[in-house]
C-alpha cells in the first residue's frame, strides 16, 4: 500500500542511495523485515517486502553467501526492494538490475531493528489512512447511490475524492458518465476513441479477472492514452457485467488509494445501475405489452391503451411508421444460436440509437414503431438505423440486415396497417432486390395494389390458373421453372439476360421457357399473355412472400 520511494523518503536514513533497479521504485511495499537468524532465512517472505540486510547477516547464514547470490533467491520470493547496510559490489548491482529489484545502500552502522520498526510503522499508518479514505468514500458514495442519485453524480463525487478524471462506460462500450475535478470535463469526442482503443485490453482482462463481488470488485491498471494509465474496476450485478469504472492517473504514480476508490466507486455504481436496469426492464415490459396490443390487434380498450402509452411517453395519436428488420446470415454459414445472437444485435443497436421508439423481437424479426413528422425523411431514418444494426451484425457474425418500411399512419389501427406494409415490403424487397437494403412500401409500385387485393378470390384465381401447373411441376421435378419465369421478367423478357440472372446457359433458359409454354399452354411471344403471366408472378410474390423464392405457395 506504500511504495519503495515513499519508504526512502519517510523512514530510511538520509544517506540512503539507490544503486540499482531505480525504475521499480514505484513498486508497492507490503512490509519491512529482516531475514530469520537461521536457515531457512527467507521462508517467511510472501512477496512485496522491503528486506533489510547486512554483510554479517549473510555470513551468519552461510559463509559462502554473498549479496549477488542472495538477490536471485529474494527475487524468487517476489520482494519489493533490498536495503543493504554497506557497499554493494558490482556483481550485486548487476544482479539487482537483472532481477528488476531496487537495491538500496544504507549506512553500514544503521540499526536494522529500528529501521524495520519505523518502516513497518509507516506502512501500517499508511494502510490505516488508505482504509479510512476507502471507508469514508464508500459511505459517501453509497449514500448517494441509495439516495437515488445518478451515475453522473457519483462520477462527480469520485472525481473530487480522487482528484482525478473519472469515466464510466457501459458493458458495450457506451459512455455513461465522466467528470473531472478541474471542472473541465473531457468531451465525448476525445474520450470515445480512447475507450475504443483500450477495449481489446479491457475485454481481455475482464475475461481473466480475479473473482470478486459487486460490493468488492477487483481492480487493474491499464494504459489510457500511451502517456497516462487508468485504474479500472468492473461494475457487476445479478446478471453479470453492467459496466466499467476508470480513474485516470499520471503514468507511474502510486495507485493504492485510487485502486480503493475505483473499487468503492464501482460498488456504488452497481447499486445505481441495478436500479436503473430494473426500472428499464419494467418499462420495457410495459412498452412491450402496449406494442403487443397494437400490432396483434388484441385491443381490450383503445382509450386505456392510449392512456397507458402516454404515461410511457408515447403519443400513439400522432403519425407513426413501422419498420421491420431481419438479419440474414451468409449463404452456407451454419446457424449457431442464431435467434439469440440476432436478439442481442437488435437490442444493442436499438437501445444505443436513443430513438423514441417502441420495439419487440419476434420470430427473428425486429418490429419497430417510430413517431415521425411531415418533415422527416423516412428513407434517411431507415438507412441510419440499417447502418447501425448492420454494423453490429457484420462485426458480430458477418451477417447482413434487410428492412421494410411502412407508410405513416395515426392511431393504433393505422400503426397496425403500417406494420403490415412494413412486413410485406421486407418480404418483397428481399425477393426482388436481395438482402442488405431498405425497401419502402411506397416504392413497391404494382405490389402495393396486389398486396391490397391479396384477400380477393379473383387474385388467387389469376395466380392459380396461370402458375399452378408450374408450381406442381417444380415440386415434382425440382425444375426451377417458376424462378426462371421470374428471371425472364426481371431480365426484360430477354433469354440472355435471364440466363445471366440465373447463372445458367442461355440454351437452358430457352428450354425452360419452352417447357413453361407446354405446361401452361400460354405463348410468351404474345404481349397480352406476357402481361398476364407477369401479373400472376407478381401476385405469387405478394401472396406467398419468402416461399416465393423456392417456388412455394402450393395451393
């Protein structure tokens, strides 16, 4: 709890000189001691001691034992420093440098028993002072935490107690609070790059950190910006890691008081964050109940629903737009805990976005309801969200994200309509354009008409009359005729273009088109027939969505 440098200043003779290991003077000293008078002389050492030696002491242990021979033995016990009464030989100095142990020369006539008592007294007093600082800080911080004050309040108090900058980050790296005793609080633009830069080392330490509790978390020293260091301590709760607290130090300075303050600060932060998490979880549950009622159509009372939403800060009477997102894994990649991974990606992205939204995760889809104004650019809003979710999905697993966006509507029934549009836009967009992009329902052209008419028997009749023979044949022979028809229309009715879309030879497309003609009895050279088949194919996508990709939708 006190350094070699401190003991030289506070308890060793004024004539003390450092003859080796000067770079380790900031090592902490746990106690001061002399060797036992008989062998084994060093077995009582447990690490961190200042060992006081004289030539006579070494000779009494073994006439052949020299200081340069004793230093490696003492290094094996992890001592903090060696104080030698007399002149240390060049070999001893070299051994101390090699072992990275401070070697101190003290006067040859020094009273080692008295120095041992004085040094031990200084260490004990320092420990008591540090413990008192820790107790007082813990009491003050816990009073604030229990009293309902915020992380920002705790950061301010801790910065005053430590006289150092304090940073509190969430487990996902978000900056939660920061403060400086100078009053010149660093900007997030300066702090965030440092947090990102230090995250790999932080994650590595957290993975191998010694066991601790939320009331007494461990601490460690990590680099901060290449010039200064930081004391870190994990903020933990019932569900594991909640965040990390850092106290920024000058490089090479003593760290005992700051370690204690960091640990006590993290313990207080755990109380605040546990309370905030409990409140957030309760609020999320209430919001989820509101959203379930809106989207699933199980409205008990629209008036009470609107009132409950207002209490949560959501005015459902205003314009809202629905967004539905889905994570697509790369072709050929095996799914491992895919649903859990997707839920985690969506949660981190949507919480971090700080949008005033209602959202839920159902069946591998994130369904989001967001208030909008007439001035809002829906495409820009959706693309911003797509970028945030997509960045996390790529870094987590190399996946892509697709999104569908409905039109703005008012009230619960309007939101439900926007939600249906968003799901349809997502399904059709993934089919038409592939994954990894935003599709707005308003951009779907004829698909909007088909979606509105999807429940009409006439649309299903048009679909079945034109395509059922192809669907049945594909199921029986895996012939890919329906997909070929889609590629034909997608390639502007050009066999060469269709072949390029499908990745097959042009002759293969020509053969399949002839087979389509035989099965349906329809001539693709006839413009009216092509229009009819194209409309039927579009209705297939509108009616059967994702199943359209593999010729599904069998009657």
